[in-house]
């Protein structure tokens, strides 16, 4: 199956392909600047870059890692596992907040969610 990417997605992937592995991270500022070199008439900001990267991960299953310094293509099993652990933690944190707002114990809330899905 051939994956189709829009122009912004393709530009970000082209840049990130030069930054494989955590040791080759590209800073967020540099990524925005480099994307905007390709898009001088329609500049994008950090927020649009983050949104597009989230789309690439969630809709296309591309292993893009992030850290305090920026983004990278996760290539080793350990890097991919770390990316997954990040999303696991983020998801559980969000569910914890939701359970607290509903005044439900987390274990009970998780049980209710399993019935929904």
C-alpha cells in the first residue's frame, strides 16, 4: 500500500529522514526554519509542525520521536519502544484526569472504558 502525504508532511519527512536516531535530533526551531525554506509564501509555525507530526504518527504510523531538544526518526527497537512508552504515559495521564473529574477510581474507569471499546 502506497502512503500518500500532503506537501507539508512530505517536507517534514524529508527533513526528518536526515535525522535518524535520537543522537541525530533536529531542534524544533531548526525544523520550523527548514520547513519554511520550502514554504516561503505559506510559512508554518511550531504549532502546525507539531500537529502535522502528530498526524504522521497517528494516521500514518511513522515512528517520529521527540525529546526536549527536538525531533528524530526512531529507528532502533529501543527508540520505538520509548516513543510508545511516551504515548502510553500521555494516554494514561489523560485518562487519570478524566477519571478524577468524573470522581471514579482509575481501575473502575478503565473497566468502564473497556466495555465501551
